[in-house]
C-alpha cells in the first residue's frame, strides 16, 4: 500500500545510490564500461527503500537511524550481488569458467572485490550520513502523513 514513509525511504535510498555510484566510478579501473550501473543501483535503492525501510517506519528516532543504516546496508548487499551476477554472466559468456559452480562462486568473489572499493572513507561517510538522513526523513514522513 502506498504510504508517504515508503516513498520518502525509496527516494532517500535512490539519492544515496546515485551519489555513491558516482563516487565509485572514478575508483574503478580505467576503461570500465558502466552501462546501466547507476540506474540499476538506483532501482535497487528504490526497491529496498520501499520494502525494507518504509515498512519499519514509526518506531522512534533511534529506530529511525537504525532503519536508515539497515536500509543502506541492505541496498549495498543487493547492489553488490546484482552487479556481481551481471559481471559473472558477462564473463561466463566469454567462457571464463570451467563449470557452473565456479561461476556461482565467482559472484561472491566479484562482489567482494567491488565491496573493497566501497571502503574508501568518502564513500563510507556518504553512506553513513545518507543513512541517517534517509532514516530520519522516513520517520518524519510517517509521523507527518502516516
């Protein structure tokens, strides 16, 4: 059911995904073709914001901050998984894997490699501050319009 808190949570995570995607691009190897990288991450942010954060609104300020952090962590997890799956599929089409199990394990290896890029201090601060703002915004929307 559409609610203002779900909308604000989704928009908050979309903004965070857009900013962090822009911060990640210069840290990746030169010549990387990003394609729909930012759009996919923004879609993941919208889905996670709507389903994870929006559902948990209305429990107080401390829970709102925790909700924001949980939403960002869930968004990062799913973004790493989806981007890892895409990269694995791209490499699998070039016959880089000997079997299906090697390809499945590669998803997690690729996700870990991409996750290491996220350990840059500016990205961590962006996600942390964005999580607090998105969580508090979601809580405010729930109190105001919920």
